[in-house]
C-alpha cells in the first residue's frame, strides 16, 4: 500500500494502546498493521512508556518515575523503573475528558440551554473557562454571591459559525450583570460549573462514580511497590494528557498528595510545557534511539512466527 508518498512496506510504525489490552484486540491490530497495511516493522507500546522514555531521556540520572496520564477516556497511573513498567502499581480511573465534557453538557442543558448535541462546542467551553479549585468550599461560597461580588462568574459567547466562528469568554469588565447583550450573541453564564466539573478528577464520588480520585490512586499505586522505592516515585511524578492543562491542576494535586504522603517524603510533580504531546515526543526520541531496532517486530518475523512473536516482544 502507498499513501501520500509513504510506502508502508518500507516503513516502521509506533502505535500506542491501553495497558492490559485484550489479546483479541492485540491480535487484530497485528493483522491490520502487518497483513492489511504490510508495515516493514511495528512497535506496539503504551503511551505511558513513551512518556517515561521522554522523562528518563531528559533526566538521565533518575531511575524511577510515575506517569499520570489523564486523557480523553481514562486516567492511568503507571510506575516505571529503568524504563520498565511495574505492573503491580498500574491503576486506572474511569474518569477522563469525555466524562467531564458530558457532565458539563448535562449541567448547562438542565440550567440554561439544551446543548446535549453540541459536544465539540461544550468541550471548547470546558477548555476555555474551567479550572481546578484550590479551595472548593470557598469557591462555592463565592459562586453563590450576587452581582459584582461573584468574581467567579464568566459569560461565554457561543459560536454561530457565521460571524462568530469560535466561542470565547467575555472579559470580566465587559460582562453585563443584567444579562442583556447585543442582539445575535448567545451567552452561557457560568459560575460553579467552572470548578465543579474538573473536581470530578479529584472526587469522582461527587457524581456517583465509586472510584478513587487521582491523589488517592497515586498513593495506592506507590504503596503497592517495594518500600525502598516509594520515595523515588513521589519525587518523580510526570503529568501528561489534556486534563492536566486545567489551571490549578498541578498545584491542587501537589497539595492533596502532600496531605496523604508521609511528611518525611518529598513530593515533586512535573507538568511539561506540552503534556498532550509529551508521549508523542517520547516516541520520536525512541524511534531514533539505538535500541529501537531490537524492540520492533518485523514483517518477516511476524510472517514466520505469527502473533506469539508480538506477545514475546511487546510488554503490554
């Protein structure tokens, strides 16, 4: 197969998949990549492994790191030592950006305007106005105040896809407290939604999801590891995924971890400049490393040995 100047038969591909992926899905991926597209070689790997590779490349003196990947569908916590993941410490929380967006759609539809079919628009609203509260109860009190005392309230102008291509948040000084704006602007007024939605990452039980929040899951993960290694993981926590971009996320996580982790253990959290592409950059580094050729499965190996050669090489 040949697409846009790329000959797959002479191309190697790095493709990510979730931790503990079903073997039936792994086999299907092998068949698609080797038999349908006929790639020259394939590396199936977890995105957290690519992030860990990036981290160890940046800090070669470190031996351990804990990757917290809070993305679209799930949040994964995975410990790595010398670039090898420690399966006993991997945790998954069934809360991700999709759930947050859907919850925001439900809140807005109940309180203001039916937006259940506007996933893309409300996802943009979430990214533009939501933040992680450092003091949830204090912010709830502020959000209930009237008029100018409510410093959390924001007005969001929805797109009409003709004159307004993309929604935007009105500057605080331009907000009209009477709620009357110029004709043609459709406004969402947001207050406690701004911080109540991202709060689900820390307390999923608030909306009936009986799971740990991210801070508790991190502690649960580290406590499953050998005691002498635990301080190294708390000192090398790496945040990846789009949800870590909420303002205040890193600070809130650090504060909650500090209250859960023994006082004599230091806690250090790295938020990369681009947490969304951090694992991709790790894959780019890995593809140029001298170890890459030893990690992949070639089409010849697959044709000779089938799926078992992939199971042996890929530690998923």
